[in-house]
C-alpha cells in the first residue's frame, strides 16, 4: 500500500490488487488496511464488452495497474494518479473516486501489439510503467512517463519516454529523430528541472542495451541520458549520454524494470544507485550533458543468495528508491534491494 503525504492527519492509503488476466483494482483505506472491512474498492480496470462496443474504450488482455502516485501538491489539490496497462486515471478527491485521463497512444514506426486482436479489443494505448513529476508540478503541471508497447515478452523492450504539460491530459513522445527506430529500452525517467525553469525541461533517463550487447562490449550496464532540447515542442529531441567522472564501476542495473534505483532530491540533484554498490549524486546540466559536483557514497549492501551468515552475493540498493515527501526529513532516502 502507498500512504498519502498527509497520512499523519488523514490516514489515507491506497493499494493495488491484481488478478492476472481478469482485472485490477485500487482499494482505499483510512486505517492502514488493518482489516478488509475498512477497505473500499475505488477503481476497477476491467471493461465489459457492452461498454467496449459503446465507447470504443476496451481492455487489453492483461488489465494490470502498476503505479500509484500522489501529486506533489496533494495537500492543496487532493490529486492522486494511477497508471498501468490501460493508461492513466486521476482522482481529485483524495482517492475517493477516479476518472480516466488520456492514455499514451501508439504512434511509433512499426510499433505493434503482439497477441492483440485489434478487431475485438480496439486497444491502442501503451502500458505505462512509471510516472514522475516536475519539481515545480504545482506551477507547470508537467510529468513524464515511461511506457511500453505491451506487457508481453516480445514487446516489453519497446519503450518510450513521454512528457505531459497538462497533468496527463495529453502526451508527447520525446523521440530522437536520429535513431533508426523510435523506441529504446528505457528503464527510468525523472525530471530534474521543469519547463519554466532557467535550465528548461530536463529529463534524465536510463537506457538499457539488454538483448543488444556485442561479445566485445566490456560494460553491460544501463547508462544515463539527458535530453538536449529543453524547449517545446518535445517531439524532436537529442538524447545524449550523461558525462560524469567515473568512480569505480559506473554501471547501473542491467535492464532494470519498473521501480528503479534513481531519485531526484529536494535540492534538485540526481541520485543513482550503482549495481556494484554505493550511489552517486550530482547536479545535471542539460545543456552540457554533464553531472556537476559529483559525489559518491557507500551504501548498505543487503540480503544475499542464502540465509547463511556472510552470504557473499550481497545485494545493493537498486530496485527502488524513494525520497521522503516529509520536508522535516530533509531528503531522507529509502532503498529496496532485490
């Protein structure tokens, strides 16, 4: 479950319950899901055949929900976003009711939905894997999403970074026109500077070459990229690999999926946890494609392949990283290993 930023006062928490190939639902509780009787279902993603025929809004074969995100301005706007295979929903009443917003339509060259019968499903949206907000969301309504063509194994490497400047009402794919294909295997995307800032819209993404390695490649890790055009429209950008002083093994996780070891700190700095252990923090310069004032810190290495003491294959914190939304915590980080 995901607690609201004002949990200490309202005790609101939302959680995802997935029933594969049947439906997904969002449940809401005001007692931290202490008992099932106190939980109410506020959203279900399955869409019946009759509604599909009437509206043209139909369910894909796997109607899963992946993301629950409270607005950074939740205390004022009471807004929650939910996203997944069927697109995007939002609530403006603290999660009591949800309305469907636009999904991210397929628009790519050769972008296909394998295993989809388009004559019956009419499903043309993408599977939204992650959402992130601008640091100045309450002023610029800007958010970024990573989406994939479908959740099948054949298509899940076809991913896009898309930006919305109207709270998810419409989306623009941030495509580098120099690419032979318009998709890459993006594994995360965050915004370090909003479109109204002096720096211009700065999106930092991680990209995997999983499945495209050559035998001679020595580094088989995800790399960090930043967009080189910070002004609208954002449908023709140049993505450049971020330059930063390598301290030891610089690689990120290989082909990280939704939930990933990157975060934007309250200072606007970018933090990334390394596959080899430790983390790097620095200020991203979009115009120079550089990370300035880079620091590296040691971090706990957790878990292992066995329950025996001193398990050699300890895990680094790279599966999911969250920054506390409570300003009193002054940027406390929470990390999860695999």
